[in-house]
C-alpha cells in the first residue's frame, strides 16, 4: 500500500486529519528540502503518529517537546537527519511579582491562554513552580503569546519574556511510592487500582484510549503489565511498576508503584 492507502485505513475522522497534516509536512519537506513542523500533539496523537510513521517507513523526522519525556510534542519533518534544531521551540517565561509567588497552578496559566482565544495545540507543556511558569511554544508563536499574555489582568504585574529552550526551568519531578493489590497483572486490573475505580470503569477508560503503556496507546484490556512499565492514565497521572513484593494469602500480587506527584 502507498502512503494514502495506509492513511485511509484509519477510521476516525480526527485521526485522519492529524495524520494528513503530518503527511503534508513530510511531502513539503521532501519537495522543498526544508524543515516543517506541526503544532503540538498530545499523548494520544503522538502514539498515533508514531504508528503511522512506522507503517509508511518514514525515518526523517523528530518528535520534540523541549525536554526529555515532554507530554506534548511537535512533529518535525526533516530533509535530512542533521537538519533538526532544538531552536524550533522557545519558552515564554512568566515570573510573578514577589507578593503573588505560589499563587497560581497549571490550570490558571492554561485557563488564561484559553481565555485569550488561543488554541491549545499552539502551546506545549506548561511547567509551573512558585515563581511562575515556563510555557513551551513553537518559536514563530513566542512573540504573539508574550504580547497576548500581557492583556490578562492576572499577569499585569508579572515579568513576561522569551528565553531559549536550553534555559527551560526543568520540572522537579516528585514521586510517591504506593502499594496496590491486584487480582492479576492484566491492564484492566492495574488501571482499576491506579485510577481507584471499578474494573468495568477501568475497561471503559482503556477503550476510550486514555491509557498509555511506555508511551504507546493501549486498548487491549488483557495486556499483561511488566516490571518497569510506565503507565499513563489521562486525567489520573503517570505510574511506574517497580516490583512485585509478594502475594496475599489468596494469591493476589502485591505491587510497588511509583506515582509521579
């Protein structure tokens, strides 16, 4: 099958639109011999694009979100492997005044962007600390976002600047160790305990394509989870299966899990 025929095997209209945009960027990069990129993709779209690129045997690309393990990334079509530049992305940094430090959470920054009428896909990860936030954007959009943010009352006394992606304030990832007892290592059982919901609801979450195992979207409820697997449940968090520490008297596995706080 050619690329278009492979694209047509995807049934969801939103998937086809996303992949068609990726294919357009690839073709433009090849014909014009220039680098091309999409807007930011979420975790589901990233897994979708990786699957498509593998099927069409495309290797001249990069997925980049500004730092390792970024949740939102752009697809970059490259004329050659050496063409990739981290400068494709920049950071719009908000530094709060002293009296407002620690006042805002992630939802406040994202809410402000949405209030401005800006599309979510124009913005990558928003890394928040008590001093403010680093907002990752495509370089061409940095100046626009900087000027738009100044219009928000909540940031009128803040310092807003554009900084290079190398100066990104990396997130200080904290982890919490928890233990769960499951009927088996099937994905639906694991998700049920991690999301603190019923098994039937866990199956629904998996079927809604909200669960990722090692960065890949997983819809098979019976998939066996292994030690060191990273499980992400959209809306619930990210977890690492660390070890099986034993079994209960009834033979149910006891699992140690690291939860990203």
